[in-house]
């Protein structure tokens, strides 16, 4: 009914007003496919920056640019727990639900879903009546293939810890941490390069865990605070053929537990499900 559409528009406007960190790219004056991503105020988070990076790599495989004019504007969600920011007719490839927003905070009537991060996101969308193919995986798992051996896994150092941004907001004191800490508020390539220098990755950053998995480095989730919802971790691990299982609550416990088993992941379904058609129509 018309009043329901107006109500949804009003809710979306309020949602955007209080989420100024949600960006879209490339925002050109002609129709494009705009990639939605999250950026913390005045900073960056390497995992969220991977969204546009991976889309650019995927498009280059077909000689397409993210700046290409398209027949109509569309909203695209890729890397990250950004399903909460979908709108009607958004295209979804590999993103997931954060778990921190109530069901009623999802403002969309139709979605074009090609793949999702994991089965928990799929189950949520199925419960809403959407068609969701059983294709799982965080697109960051594709980076070894997409970067053409640019990054070398040297494992010359022992252990590194990569925090989630919420650890900084919760004032975790890293000055006394028992292992070196890698700040995720750096460029995506610098963080990946540094992760690949280590034999074991301890992290509360989800994408640090994904990068370690992608290159076959043992990794363990370490939960330092309760601010981040567990949904996305369960979703990612189940989407890569495992369960989250036991996780550490300190670096010391993470060292004792060691890394989890590596993912069971066939990259081909995720690669083949990329929606090139929305750029080429």
C-alpha cells in the first residue's frame, strides 16, 4: 500500500542520517553500479576497504571498469557485514548480516542475491521470502587468485594479533599485549603483507581471520570485548565448511589453543556467481 512505501522511505532516511559512515562508490553523474561500503569516521578499516578493491579486481577480469556507465543505477553489496544497508533491488554477492540489527531494521522488498557470506545470512533471507542460492564465501577468500601472486606468504615471524575496531573503542590496552599488534586502520595491502609474514594469526578482526585462511595460515578468533556480535563469525566459519567452535578470550589463551582447521572452500562457485551482467546490460 502507498503509505507503507512512504513509511519505508522515512525509515531509510532516518537510518542513513544516523549511519553517515556508509558510503557508495563511484557516485558518478551518470548511471553506475554503486558499491556500498563502510568507513569509520576519519579513518579506514582494511577489511571494509576490500569491498571496492575486490569488485575492481573481478571487473578487470572481463575488461570492465567500476566507472563504466550502465543502463541503470543499482546498489551493490559485496564484502562485509553490510546486508543491513541493502535497499530494494540491491544486488548481493558475498556480503552478510551483522546480527546486531533487529529484523525490522532491514528495509528492502526485493533483492537480487547471487551469493552470501554464510548459511546464517541465507537462512535469514529465506525467512523473509527471498530466493538465495546456496553459494557461500567471503569474497576476500578469492584474493590469492585475484592478486596474481602479488603477495608472498613468508611466515618469517611467529605470531601477530589483529584487533577489531571495536577493541579500540572499548579502550583495550595493547601496550602490555604479549604479542605484536597489527593496526587494521592501515591500507589493505599493507595489512595483508604484514599478516602473511606470520606463522599464526590471532585476531578479533574477522577479515584478518579470512586473509589468514585464504593463504593457509593457522588462525584463531580472540574475543576481547562483547561489543561485536558473534553472528558474523558463525556465519563466516559455517560458510567455509567449519564451525566457529571454541574461541579464545585472551592472546595467551589463543597461543595455547593455536590455529583452527583451514577452510573447506571451492572458490569456483563464488567466482562464477559474480554479477557481471548488471554492468553489461
